[in-house]
C-alpha cells in the first residue's frame, strides 16, 4: 500500500509539473495576441493556437494589429529557432499565393526566466493536415474527386514556389494544411477546404547545394538519396508519393512489400529493378499516367508543376462556349462575328459536277 501511495504521489507531482510547464508557455503572449493550447509539436518548434487581442482605445496601429481572429503560432527558443527564422524569410519572399500558408509576422517574447522565444504567426488550418485526412480513410483512400482537388492545389502552390526559384525539399502529407475556404459556408463539405503548402524550414534556393539531402527520407527522390541533389523535380517526386497515399490510403512503406524504406541500400536496389515505384494495379487510367509523370526515376523525365496542371487527371474541364452560328453542323467561322448580318451576305451557288442535277429549290 505504501508503494502504491508513493507511486500515486509521484504521478500527481509529474502531472503538476507538466501543467506548470504548459502554464509557463501560456504566459508567453505577444503584444497583440494570446497564446492558447498546444496543437502540434515537431523536432524544432511547438505550434500553439492563438487569438487576437482586443484592440484598446488609442492603440497605435502596426503590422501585427491586422491579425485574423484565430491563428497558429510556431515557437522555439532563440537558441533553437534557426529553422523557423529561415521559414519566415522564405515565406516573405514567396508571399502572395493562395495555395501557400499565409504568414502574419514574427515576434520575440520572453519567459519568466528571461529566455527569449521566437514566434512565427501563421494561418490556422481548421481542417488539420492532409495526413490526418488520409489516416481517417482507414486504408481506403480518398475519393478521386477530392484527390484531384487537393493535387491541383498543391500543384498551384508548387508552381508558385518554383517560379520564385525555391525548392521545398520536405513535401509530405503532414506539411499540407487544409484551410477553410473563405468563399464556402459549408464546414462539412470537402470543397470547403483548400490545401496549402506549409513548413518551409528545409526550403532552399535552386542553386544552393548543402552537400546532403534535406527533409523526410520516405518522400525523397532517388537523386536526393543517391547524389544529394535536390531541385524542382525532387518536389515533383514527393508530390507523386503524396498522391499515391491519397489514392490508396496507405504510406509508401505499406505499399512496398519487398523493401524497408528505412534502409538506404534496399531502396536503391529496388530502384535498379524498376523504372518507377510499384503502382498498385487498381490505380488505372489518367491517375496511373499522372503518377508515372511524377515518379520517373530520371528527373528529366518528370513533368514540371506547370505541365502537370494541364494533365487530364487534374485539369479543370473548360466550359464549352456555344457558337453563335449553330444552324446544322456549320463550324464556327468569321461569319459568326457580332457584326454578321444574315440578310447582307450572299452565298454563291456551287454548280453540281457534270452529269448530276439538283432538284429545284434545293
């Protein structure tokens, strides 16, 4: 009984210590925002829900006063904030794309002990991550219409990132956020969320060479793992891996029965035997062709983000414009211009070939 009591007392004290640690974080509010609950934690930073403070009378305006009511704050002690400071720099250079997470600014706060904390204010994704959505499918995959929609969003984001001469280097379902579509009023409809690319801590300029690959091994391209080369085609490879997971509801390690993805040598041996990763037989048609265009082993054979946007798997159908002259099967021509006057146009009669006669009035 004594031992049991002692264990309970230690468990209670541990819970109190953890609660105290959380309350210490809670006290690190910003000048214009209040830190809320912890909603995510990574190797380099913690992410908190945050709300905008009410503006007081006579308060001077600044960049941080134009904040949304709810946002996400990514925080790290200054001694360990290099990755999110780099992310802030990248986001400032690629801002303006509706398919890349918005950044609302940065701020430094202090703990009770005097330690400085770096905070990056970001758009809040009420829909969670793409990884959450895939997991909720229980291995069945997402509906194809949803896969097409989110794939197109990611492609639009990649097109912008690559146009700004950046490579993301760490594309994966966990780094694709589902943000409420402001134009939609339905919270349960999948179309009420937009997929946005986030987490630019590993992003780099195309010309930069760090001598090693950056990001998550499972989603890295063959040239990244073998030659430490990461350029725009490497992001396309990662996109193919994401689409494969959306379609199947399974990770690449689950799909591949013969290799351990955690083992570098096994994975490269696998690539020596096939031209692309094994795509399940149930994936056919345009979806299969799209994946092959992303997962070609040679980077030069992968399509760019801009080219993939025209692929039939994701291309948005163009509404057909009715021709103004639709009598019979006549093709649209210069006669269909707005200034066309039917009564003023004389159509010459073509005489029939010798030996043929036409009925009168025809």
